[in-house]
C-alpha cells in the first residue's frame, strides 16, 4: 500500500473516501479532543446500546419480570452465538455466548485433554495472553501434574515461525492452543496451516479469538478448527466485562465432557432432576443463569458489525494500520521508536505496537497531558510497547494523523519527562 503524503489534508481526503465513515456516528463520542486508540481493549459505546439497554431494563426486567425469560431472553446465549458465528465462519449452533473468556478456556481446555488421556503435551506460545497460560497451568495442576506445557518461542519478539510450531507438535501432543492474534505484537497466525499441523499429529486445536473477532475475518469451519473462545468487549463493543463466547465444532459437541456440571448444562434444566444428564448440543458448556443484562448489551454492537461486514472492516483496518506505520516510519523511528508488530499486514491483526525505551512515560503523557493538548489513549504493555488499536468501525485517518503527530511532540519536546514511571492498577 502506498501513501503519497504525511500532510493532514491527505488524511482528510482518505476519510472522505472511506465508505464505512458513517459508522462513526453510531458511537457515543463526546470529547472531540480525545483520540481513542484502545478499542482493542475496551470498545466504544454504541449509541443504540443506550436505548436498547434502557428498554431491556425498564420493560424487560421492570415490567415483564420473570416472564421475560420465556419472551426470548432464555435463547439469547444461542441466538447471539448464531450472529457471532457469521463473523467467525461457524455454524449457528456451534457458538454459545457465556461466562468469561478465561472460564471458557478452562472448560474447553479441560474437556479437550480428556479426549486423548494418554497424550501429555500441550503446545502454546510465549505470546499468549497470561490468563490463557495460567488457566492451562491450573488445568495441569488439577489433573495431577502429569501434563506439560510447551511454549513455542520467538526469535524476534514479533512473530512465531511456523517451523518452530511444527517442531513443537508431536505424537504426544493432545492440545495446540494459541491466541490467533497476539495481544502484544499483533502477530497473526495462519490458522489453517497450524490447525492442519495439529490434526496431522492427532491433536485438537483451541484458538483464542479475543484480538481477532470483529476486526479480522476468521474461518473456523474452513480451517476445520475444533474449539475456540473469544471476548465481546474488545472490537465487538459489548461493554466492560461483557460475556464471552465459545465455539465447539459440531461433531465434537456430544463427545466432549463438560467439566462444570451446572444446571444450565443439563438436557432439561427445569426438570430439576437430581442427577446430571448433559445436553447433547453445545448447551452442555453452559454453567448457570446467564448475566443477561451484560449479554443484552452485546446484541446491538454485534448487529453493527454484521451490517458493516467483516471483510470491509478488515480492508479498512489494514489500510489504516498501513497509514499509521507509514507516518511512524517518517516521524517516530528517527526518535528511537521501533516497530513491534509484523510489517506484513497479512501477519498482523488490527493493532500496531510501537516500542520505545520510554514507552511507559510516553503513554502516560499521551493520556494525561492537560488541555489544550490533544489527549490520546493507547495502552501500554510491558516492557516497552505502546499499542495503538485501530477499530475500523470508528477510527478515522485524521485521528491517526493527530495521534502520531502528538506522539512525535511528546518525545521530541521530552514532555514525557514530567511523568513518573509508577505503574497503576489497570494499564
Ligand atoms: C482479553 C483477553 C482475555 C481476557 O479474558 P477475560 O476472562 O475476559 O478476562 C483472554 N485471552 C486473550 C487472548 C485476550 O486477549
């Protein structure tokens, strides 16, 4: 991709030609002097969610009371799952919205290990989200410390080579589990190839789609993926802590034993049987009463993604990321930054990491500088990554231009030196 100019007028022109530009108006954007580049951690609030939730609370809960469950709410986990299925290339009955990503990973990971009880190796990588690795370590502990977790390494801190993955998977491997898009560098795996490697060795695959869903097209069925999990509060804009989803390939659904035997996982929850008899479909991976209000908030947001279309969103995300890197190469690399993400867009998700030894303080200065400075909210990931998230639904080219220009000023004028290196709770 080629950009002619680093001039702001060129950014204005790119926005004018953006066919998804009108989607920005769908979001509550109250402060014109705030550039939000953290939609990969917590997506913005869609305006239609506000009205939708008012209705869910006042009419659904307030007026309809217990009756609301039978007026559609009880089907929300599977109906919403069917919509998300369209974004990730799955069948309607292969996705369920439930619990958190961490809990879903626990349920599916543990169930997967029991398919091949004699195989004792789990393959993941050093780029995986710590929660995913902790959950796997906890599963190993729970099963008596017989399994071992092998983490594929990276030689450059940015990508994981396919050869290294290939070398790690063998006949003793029961489960291969990666984040499809790595949270730090945004490296994106070739899902089809890695899934095939795992299957050739007789192992199951479990992909975490938290940093892909809503920004990158995923083809779970086409890649013959066995299991997957993912967040709805990042690119999907479902709201803080909104419920996650899980995917179980149809022909595995009645073969996997759910590890948590909650009443919603039973074939007939309201028969109140004293003995657990699991549902034969994906419902066996439910646990208890769903967090319905937070789940409702995901519906309008997913609707926006379906209408914008995941292919168009990806196309814009690639173009915007390339534009961001184009500006970074001219303005920021000379100031001591390096690119912490793959240069090839085919190997990159929808955020771009820029590394700088003073990354923490630069990030803090971007977020906290008082007016009239423009505020930029990226996020920081240790030790030196500033992550700039492109949310193609609402990020503009002008915002990218202004944000990069602001980063240049903060470093060039050493504004970051006024900020401390003290870490706070949520970064
Ligand atoms: C964001 C994210 C999570 C978060 O899990 P929660 O249970 O929602 O806290 C897990 N895994 C990956 C890969 C993520 O990006």
